[in-house]
C-alpha cells in the first residue's frame, strides 16, 4: 500500500488539477482526496510541490530486441522508460527478425515481463517488412499484438494497405503508418531545403510525407480503420489529418518532442545527432505541429526512441543512421517547450502523453481516478536539470547538455515504485 500526500494531482480526462492525496493498493488507485495516514501504508510519499499524474504511455519505441541489442535491449530500454516516467511502452516491429510471428512476439512479451513496466509489442503489417504479403494479423492479435506497423518502412502498395486496414478494423486494433514516399527522397534524414542546399545534399522534401498522409487518410476514411500517423513532421501532413478528422475518419497523429522543439537548422549544430526520419523541417512546420497539438489535430506525443551506437552516429551525415534516444527527455521537453511557453496546460500535456496514447490502443491506463491502474508518475515541474546521464545503452541525443525543466522523481507501475530519482 502506498499513500502519496499533498501532490498536485492531474486528471487528464477532466483536464483538471487539485491538491490531493492518492492511495494505491494491489496495483489499483483506491482513493483520491483528503486521506489520513493511519499507519497501515507500507510507503508514504510526500508529494508537496510535486505533480502526480497517470504514468506516461509511449506508443512508439525501438528497443532493438531481438537482433540489434548492441544498440538497446528490452531491459535497458525499459530502464530509460522508467527514468522518463513511462509505465507503458509499445515496441516497434522492425527488429531482426521482425516481429511478424507469434514466436518473436512472445520473446518481446517475455522479456517485457521482467522490466517492472508494461512492454507491449506491435507486430508487422507485412511478412518480413517487405510490403508484399500481410502477416496473420488475427493470430498475432490473439497472441497479444497491441497493433500493427511496418514503422521505418512506408507501405507503398495501396491495395495491400487497404486490405490491412480492413482486417485491422475487424480486429479492433490500430494500424500505425510511417509516411515517407521514397520516390521523392534522395538522402533521407535531412529536410530538403535551405540547410540541405547549404550542405550540398538534396534531402527529403515535405511532399514525401504529405502525399502519403493524404492517401492513407483517405483509405482510413473509407475503411473505418483506426489509423495512427506516426511522427508527423510537416504542416501539410497536419492539415491532411485535420481534414480526415472532419470527414469522420478514425485518424490519430503523433508528434515527437524533437519535431516540436527543433528545426532543420539543428543539423548545422548537432550533425548526425539531428538526423532522423522524417527529418526536422522548417520553423513554419514546427509551429504547425504545435498548433496541431493545441487544436487536437495531433493527439499524441510519442518519442520514437531510436538508439544507435556512437560508432554508427559517428559516420558522415549521409551514411549515419537516423534517429535519437527520447524516453528520458520527453516529459521535460514537453514542460519546457510547450507548457512553460504557454502552448499547453499540464493537464493537456498529460492528455497527449498518458490518456490519448492509452485510448489509441484501448488500454485502461492513462487515467487518474479510483479503480484505475496505479501506474503513476510523480515529477517536479519546476526543477531544472542538465541532460547528462542516460539509462539507455545509447546517448545519441541533440539534447545532451541542455537545461530542461521537469524532473521525474518517482515512477510507479502496478502500485510498485520502479524508479526513484537519486
């Protein structure tokens, strides 16, 4: 039994906050309000001046297991998640081998059970991530697949994608889509624009994303499938999602902290640490992403946690892999770049980082009420810290050395303390 005293309790469902106590027992929130410490609690946490909120849910992480564990594994990825305040994560399927079979999904689930948090597996839409043949989506769903994605690879066969959406709709699971049409791209990971021209690189224009987002939103409206547009990066992509929602499509969109914080200019400062797919784009695009968060077009903040080794990121810009680590800086970037700048309130931020990600996958977490899972994060929204140490195996982040606000103090999952700041 845990009693959390005097915290600033955030309820993202009601978009409210109040000073209250929270009692948890047997993995469940038992009560919220003015509660007495009657001596029966095993642990009492003084949360004065701290925020108590539902544990964060990340629908987009790469834990590189199986097959690429020199970059990350499920245990180190989960350690990074716990330190970042996350109690539930959804792992992508682009491992080696891909998560396209029940056997590989069971490996992810088995390792996930050792972590102290909820580690879910999304399975591949197509066999071998080749975009040619659909996986046995029903068997994978029955084995525990949270949803389906070929993340990292766009699905270019429109007829195949429509069949996948129809099947996912019948199974009541989401399909998440990586939207970059390779026919527009010469060098991925860098926006085609002023910076790429300065570097003598053609790069990836925003049309590569916008064209597929428009196409796939149309298919989503036709099929009724729940579709998540992953790591959206462009103003045109945001507008396509906005229009699909107006047409009644069950279309969701996620944005990463690096896309709402940085622009293509970061490549000039941070080199390969600012290389990612889709790339960082213009200031106009960045502001459109923030507006999308504000008006509800973008439902979710997800990290796209993508660890790589220092040797890989040390290669020339056109050869190094894309992606950054994100779990340990996500909440702080949300507070520093969105809440402190007046774009979102804390309850709205928690809606994007806890409640809506849970809703996308039909999970019962992300809520702050009696009877909900005791998956909680306790953080100091005013505490400043310098980004230095990572629990991840990797440290490929442009935010190293940055001063951010919003220090995670405790992560509680299933009523158990799984992380405590030293």
